């Protein structure tokens, strides 16, 4: 049985001079949860918008269930989308919203009602089904947004930053829901710039920046990119240029500058034994270090290594 | 088609769920209907025709005339002098009997207060006319008691005098009340305001919230989405009409003339407004601006188009200016159907002009319909 459900090849989209997506290729299997990680402007939303048919005039191909996604409208019956916006009617209650969105997929009314009730339970809104959505918290609205994307039981679910603007507990709930959806066999593409979220639920991670795919793989595969190095963050009173100069002039073997800005430097060390000699050089050059953190290799380090900047930049 | 229905019905549901819906669609128009309806209905409510008679004649024919006028429905009161306070009175001149027997022309004066009840006035006028005809007939048969006996005895006269009565063309056979003008007028005004405000705001909010994009992500097509939005607004116009027509019929005995023609008129006008609301919801970006534009447009078109007062009473310049408003053509149709009982061939031109408005607004709606900002 064919496991591959989606294949994107050489997707390119430009807005005038700006290249939002640059020859982006990707494939996805059934039940896989793929985290699309990148900072704002990386091209994540552009890619979701192309897949959802909102953005046109691009080059490249998208094959879904072995067919060109854009040549057969019926394929949309097998895809669900959860946009970043709370795109539903606040004047209708949760059940009415699910009935409206489900009604667009030609589902029989009885099936739809049953499915809506199941989903409301899944997203823990079963007891609030008939309440006005205006009274819902941000987290509840996000959960309803996901339920709407799942109303027609899609084989592929696209989630565009589904945890934006909600508290920690609500995030945990939403990540559990996504994990649950993946476990039931639905392939999921999940965009975010939150490292912890992809670490927690994604079976595969794609790192992208400025419209380009930089790396992809499982968590372990990606961490291997930074090798067995230790990550060290240095905070203090220094300028980026001055700090870089000191490290380079001392010709420290085994210290790599991942990124440096005024008052903050991210370094990769082959061995933490090199830290005291680096500190000595900094003191000699009258640099005051206020904080120094040693971290295990993580996705942030991978991202820094690949892009030279932090996800939060 | 199912998706068009589904999208349209949901939009209608959104309107009806609004707590202010019944205020804007029923109570607020009712205030307009009451005010304008009362303005165009005679101030007095004398439904029985009060009629005072001053008979200056001393002969038999003046008294005979009064005897014939006095009938059920006429509240007749004989007076000896011209009254100071009256609703309507009639004066039979001196030597009336003597003069008509000599075949001299005679004038009978009927005076009515301008604010008297129109219907009661017509009844009195009709009764006076009937009495004059009876008097003339009586004079012709000269005491033969009834006209049949007269013709039996003098058959040569049968072919000489033939009396036929009929209503001239376009005679108003059922006297319309002020409400028969006001209710269609306010209906046209509120179809416009209701559809533009509610329909426009929903299109604008759907665009801003990403709902339109999300609908297109389903298997619904662009045409189904646009068709659904149009259908929802058409239903809003029809619902607004239904509410006012039912209330108008129950409370004010609204007379819509030929129901089919009136319904067609409402349907085409609502279709025009449905397209216009999609257009303004696509090009305007805030609720306040949409409400402002819709109310301003609705009220200006209502005034220009004859929703508040009959176009017959406005100067010619305003009649010409009014033609730029679809309300004018809808109101013209209502007037022709309700007041003059005109047929399809006479109102067809109004439907053609309204259809041109529809096509223009549809072009604007399709051209400017935006899925997202």
C-alpha cells in the first residue's frame, strides 16, 4: 500500500523582488506529523496558502493521493486546514459552526451531527457545544478552529501556527490533540516557530528560512548537524564586532561562533574545557560577562548553525 | 446548488440571530410606516360621511334631492345657515325647483374641509351625483313613478335615452389608504438598508476573519461561494419584505394590488440590493463605514425614489433625479400595480430598468468581490 500521501516538488513563489518560496520540495507519509520550523517570513504560511489554493501563480508541482492537487477540486474533500486566523462565525455556537463547515463537504446531516459531537468531545468542548463562541477563551477558540479542520475526517491536515497567542496549558491541550490526530492515521503538517512544540510532537522536522528548505529529518538526525558540540551562550557588555575579533584573534581551535550580536553570543565548543581560556581572553580585553550558559545540542543550535540567527530574531 | 443554499441560509441565520434584528427589521420600519402612513391619511376619522345641507329652495325638487341624498352611510343634518364648524356641507340654491323646471342651469355647491376623510368624502360626492341623476330621471318621467312604467308607455323614448355607467380607464376602484403607499415605500427603503448593512458587514467580516478563504479551501468553488453570498442577501431582502407585508396586512389592511407583480418587483429589487451589498462589503473595511454608507444611500434613495412621499407631488426636476435610484423604479411599479391596477405590459419597462441596475450591481459585485485583504 502506498504510504506517501503528499509530494511537493520545486515549489517557487515570488512577490515582485521577494522570493517567498525557493524551489521547495517535501514529501509526507500517512500518519506522519511534520513540523515546519522557521522564523517569521520563512515562507511557512506561503506554503500552506499554496496548498490550500489561496495563493496562485507559483511554479512547481504538488501531488496529493497521486493526483495533481490543483486539477481535481474533489481532492479537497480529503484535506483539512486550520488557518492562523480564527476563521469561523463567532455569532454561531460551536455545534452550529461545525455543522456549517461540515456542510461544505457534502456530508449527510446525520453523519455530520455525529462527527461534530465526537470532535467536540475530542477538543474538550463537548459541554460547551451550545454556548456562544464570544464567551470562549483563546485556547477554546483555537481548539474549535482545529475541530473545524477535522470535521470531514481529512487524510491530510495543515495547521498554520495553531498555538499562537494562547497560554501554556492551552498549548499543551492543542499539542495533545494534534498528536492524537496523527496517531489515528492523518498526516499533519504543522508550522510553528516554537522549538519546544516540534520537539514534543513531530515525527519529522523541516527547517526553513527565507523560503528555502535548510534541513529535514528526525530530531536526532538534525542534532547530528551540530555534531557532539556543546552550546554556550555568553551575555555581557560587548559589541558584536569586538567580541568576534577577540575570538578570531585568539585563534581558538574548537570554538565556533554560531551567531553574535551586541551583548549576546552563541558559541559551539568541541570541549567545555576551552571555556576558562576564552573567559580569560575576554577579561583581558575588558569585556564584562554577566551570564554564561552551557546547553546540550538542541534544535535552536541547529537553527543557529544553519542560519546564523536565532528563531526569535 | 446545495452549497449555495447552505452558505446563503447560514448568512440569513447570522442576521436573524442578531439581538437587534427585530428592532431593525420590524420596530424601526414600523415607526416610519406609522409616521408617513398617518401623514398621508386624512386627519379626520369620520368613516360615516357627515354631510350638512342648507336648502334655500322653497319648491319640491330641493326637498326631493335631500330625500334622495339621505341614505345609509350618510350622516345628514339639515341646517338653516352656513355652519362655522363643518366637515362637508352642500347648498341647494334659492329657486332651485323653479329654475330646473325652466331648464335653467343650476349649481349645487359641496364644500369639504381639506383634512376630511377621503373615503367618506368620495361616498358623499357619489351619493350627491346619484341623487342628481335620480332627480333628472324623475323630471323626465314626469310622475310616472318609475322609469320602467314610463318606457312601457312611451317606447319611442327607449332608443332615445341610453344610460351606461362605467369607470373611466385607470380609475382607482379601491381607494388606497396612506398606508398602501407608505408600507411599500418603507419596505423598499428597509430592504435597501437591511441588505446593505447586514449583508455588507458579513461580507467584510468574513473577508477579514479569513472565513471566505476557508470556504474556498473546502470543495466549494468560487462561484458557489459568490452565489451563496448573493442568495443569502436575496433571502434577507425577501424576509424583510415578508415581515412588513404580514404586519401591514394585519394592522393596516395593506393592499398590494396584483400579488405576483408586487412579488416580482420585490424579488428584482432585493436581487439588486444583494449584489450592491456584496460590492460595498468588498470595498469597505469597517462596520461603521458600511453602516454610514448604507443608511445614507438608503435614505437618499428613499427620498429621491418616492418611498416617503408619492412622486406625483414632487417637482419635475426631482422626478428626473429620482430615476437614478432603483427605489424610484420599484416604487413606480408599486404605484402602478396598487393604485392604478396596471398590467404586466405597463410595468415591464420598470422591470427592465431594475434588471439593468441588477446587471450593473452584479458586475460590481463580481469584479470587486475579495476573498481576503
